[in-house]
């Protein structure tokens, strides 16, 4: 059999195999080595594009020039090679799609246009000379298919805004009045739309995650819940954002526009405050970090921000960027620069003077919480194009504020939390450009506000003043403890940023009562596993949303442990030692802390050199029905002096979730009469068939375990 005949047979076989994959697509389960071939799809797809385009062009040229008919065997081989590589590429693409990395209508369009290219190229290889009109029509369809498949594929990998992003104007700044602004609608949602929605929309849904509506955000994606209200540290969204840029799971991907520090701060403070989708900005305490960010973000748009100056030297910007001072443009391709200082121990007048190399380009200077002195204002006044200056909570006294009248374009000044008085602010009335001054939490009294109100062209923002007429909702308490698993005893520490706030709590996860639940003092010593639920209360305020966290006690650590059946190759963590490393996982399935079992039972053998008195074993498991993760159908605990002399100590049948049960961490505790053992065997059996109400009904469920607690 010659090579061409072999290639033709492979092409037929590949088409049949594609039909087989499509027929059994919902039930496909791919081993790891096949997943590797699927991930080669982005590499393989370039070959059929080149081969098919070359074959098509040469065929058209041959039809118009009879002298080229001698190249017909070559052209035929190009068509065959193009069709065969298209089929191989399509097969790898189908394998890749099984991993559920992408979903949505964009994936569907990409898949079917790609398959259309395979079938059309196969037909053109065999029938292209049957009739010339058929060939010409097929060629047009081929070109259209290649363009469409390439377009849909690019949208999947790079986002729907990738092509036109360089020429797309920056989004308009939100100008809603602070009194009408909502935290989610006007602070959080614009960030998600600009930095996340291009990959997480109904057309693409990367990782089965949609981020267009509150309901979609609460639902999460394939990797679990997107965030945990009140606990930003355990929230998947912020964990992905804070990963190093080089990490594959860093979000947004490194080829995308990254979040600015203040955008990350907004997301973090929003989640910490309870991730409320309907809360007004004015309901936030005046000293709340999110409220301060809102004052900056929701400021009226500048009228003359068509910057007339040239861009700064990139090498100068790079040199001045360091670990305490960040310089970045206000928008893509803009010459205007923003400067943020972060580490107050590194701040000095010299650090400010160094920025004079960029005095023409700097339009925003953020020095909040830095030890800025009055003398530093003589440096700041040299930044001739400065529009916004933030001096909140600095060391200025206000005596030198009149120096800022030398800034011809200064529009916004923030001096909240400083020692300035009305007498210090009144000279700023001479500024023709200044429009607003944020000066809450200063020494300005009620009568002073009346005097400042006489300066009509400047708006003085005094923040929220608690006169007893309004009631705002408190933020949830903050749990200071970071370690979730302890050995003998732990000290629980709760705090609240607002003075005079009373924190009430329960230790069994039950609802907190504002009258009867105990009041938290300085600390609480606890010697058993518990679930803390706490709320904050203060007279004149609405009680906070609850914050909830669980802490687990374990008494023994095995001297060695081994899995008798392997975990699924996608979720192996660090093997058996992950189950006793005192580190719990979150809703990020691929965090490296979970062991996942589906086609095997979890069978763990723990060995102790010295006998231990065992009376309880707890499995820390996950429930995420959307990801097919259920509690085990059965848990068995075996113990004895050695592996071949074990007896059954306990059998437990965990309760299974219903249709409306969301994601949760489930502790499955098996208690039994105290036994002295050297060997412990734990068996967890996955649910063999998902219930009828589940979208995957009839399929096997997953069991996810991240820690085994003993006694």
C-alpha cells in the first residue's frame, strides 16, 4: 500500500472517529495522556490552514492556466494533507473541549465551523474536479469557514475584545453623584465588565464561569464559588488575581489588561464587607476604605483631559517604579501618569523630588497615609499638570496648603484625616481650577462648614456625619485567625474596625441573637472543633451580616500514610500526606489541596509507630453539586494492630444533598468506642449514580477530601 492510499484511509478513519466522538461526547472520560493530545490543538491548527489555503490557491491558478496542470499531483497531495491535518486538529480540539475549560455559544460556533472545514475539505479532495461551479462554491465556503473558525477560536483564547482593543477608546468615567451611587453597580460591576467579561460571558464562559449578572457571580463556575462573602482571603477570585503574573491561573491572563491596585482594593473591600449587590455608597462608614475609594472613582469627569504634553521616556518611568512607588498611565496610550505611594517607611522628600523628572506628565498623585510634611508641598506645587492630589491621613498641618494655588490645573484635593482647619482651606478659594476638597474627619466644626459653603466654586465633601437621623449597616466582624486546624487549644480573636462595636457569636454555626448570644471579649480559648458565626452590633446602626468560619481540632498525626487506590490524575494534591498536613482547601478544585476520587474508592491506610487511643475520625469533604461533587455514599473506619488484622470500627452513610443545596464544606465524623490501634484504614465510596434531578443524572459523582482529623 503506497503512502497516498494510506493517507486516504486515515482520512476516512479520522472522519469516522469524529462521528464516534460526537455520538458519545457527553459520556467521554479521557485519561491524562489523551488530554495532552487535546492541549496540542493550538499548535496543530496552523498546519491545515496553511495547507488548505495553498492547495486552494494553486487549484484556482491551475484552472485559469492550463500550463500548470503538471502540478496536479502536488495539488492533490496538498488537499489530502490539508484535509487529514484538519481532521487530526478537530479531534484534538474535541478532546480539549471535554476538559470544560471553555463553554458557551462561542465554543459551539468554533467547534462546528471547524468540523465543517474537515468535512468540506474531505469532499473537495474527492469531488473538486466533478464540476467547476461546485469547486468554486466549495472554495468560497472553505475560505469563509477558515475565517470564521479562526475568529471564534481567537475570541475563545484571547477574549472578544482582543482584536479591536488597541483602537477602542477607554470607558467613560462614571459620573453618578455619590449620594445615588451603589457599591456594586458603580464600583464593582465596571471593573468586572472591563477586565473579566470578555472571557466570562454567555458566548465564551471560560471555566463555565459567567460574570455578567449578580446571579451568575453567586453561582460560580467549574472551579467552585467565585467568592465567599466576608472572607476575601478564601475567595477564589482574589486568589487568582494575586497569583504571580507568570502563573497560568493568574487572572486576568498576562496578555490582558491587568487590574490596577485601586481596582483590586475595591473588589477586596467589597467582598470583605459582605458582597452586597444593593448597598449604597452612602451607607458605608465615612472612614471605610471602600467609601474613600468611591469618592475618588465617582468624581465628576474632567472637562479638558485632552493632554497636550508628550509622553515621558519609558526608561525613566521604569527606573522610578519600585516596591513602594508605582507609576502607570491613566489609560491605554495616554501620556498622563498616575503615581501611588504604598510603603510609608520608604517615603521621604527625596522620593518625591525624584518624580520631578516626570513633573509634566503626572496628573494624579496619591500620598494617602504617607508621612507627608508641610514642607513637601513646595515640591508638589512644581507638578504643573497635576489634576488630583490625595493627602488623606498624612502629617500635614494645613499651614502650607496655600502653596497649592500655584497648580493651575488642580481640581481635586483630599485632606481627610489631617489637622487642617477651615482657616487653612479658605486661602484655596483663590484657585481658579479647584473644584472639590475632601475634608471629613478633620478639625472643621459645624460653623466652619457654613463659612466654607460661601466658597461657591469649590465643593467641600465632609463625608457622612452621624447626627442620629440615619442608621447604617455595620461591616461584618473580622476573624484574625489564619490557621483553620489546631492541635490542642486555640485562641479565637475577633475584631471590628469601628470603635464601640459589640460582637456577638455562636460556636455551633447557629444564628446569632442580638440579645442572648454571648458577647466576644478580648479572646476565647477553645479546645474542640467548632464553627464560629459572628455579627457586629452598635446602637444607632443596623447589625452586620454574619461572618462564618470553621476551625477543626486534630489530636494525632500518623507516622506514615499510603493511598491503597490512587486519586484521579487531575486531583492528586501531594498524595496521602495532603490528608494530614493541617491545610484545608477552598472552593478552588485545582488548588493542590484536594484529593478527588470518582472511579476509585478513597482507601487510606495510616500507620502509627506507637499505639494511639482512637475514638473518632472526621473526613473534611466538599459539596459542590454543580461540579458533580457529592458526599461519599458510604464511609467505613477500620482499625487494628497491623494492616492484616483490622476490624470494622464504624460505618456511616452520609446524608446526600438536594437540588437546592449549594456549595459547602462537609465534616463527616465517625465516632466509635475508644480503641488502641497502630493501624487505621479509612474507606470513602463515591455515589455511583447522580440523582434524577441532577444534570448529570446516572453518572458517577466525585468525592473530594482535603484533611483527615483524628480524635
